[in-house]
């Protein structure tokens, strides 16, 4: 959760093929059958956009990083 919130990752609205590319040690975006987008590794419980927003709102994140703009996920999560 900390990595996801710190790196200002934007959750996609949809995922072609339902499974995105690996972003962090096996973690990637996946689209569940019910339409919910998760950041997950299929071992631990998946993380939703609302989970990250609540994590950030509660002040559990204190720094931001700049990343390569070539990756479509490295943008503001608060969109």
C-alpha cells in the first residue's frame, strides 16, 4: 500500500485482457469479474482505488516521487 500511495499511481478505468503488466514485485492491475480494478499479486488481498485514497487521506503517506512519464499509471491517483 505504501509503495502504491507514495508513487502516485493512477488506477486505470479498464484493463485490456483483464491483467496488466507487472509494476512492483509481481503486483499489477487486474480487472475482477465484477468490474472492480485491483492492484494485486494474486497472493495477498488486492488493493482498490478507494483503499489507496483512504490510506492517503489518513496521512499515512508523507512523500512523493517523480517517475518516468512513459508509464501511463504514473500520474495522480486523485483523478
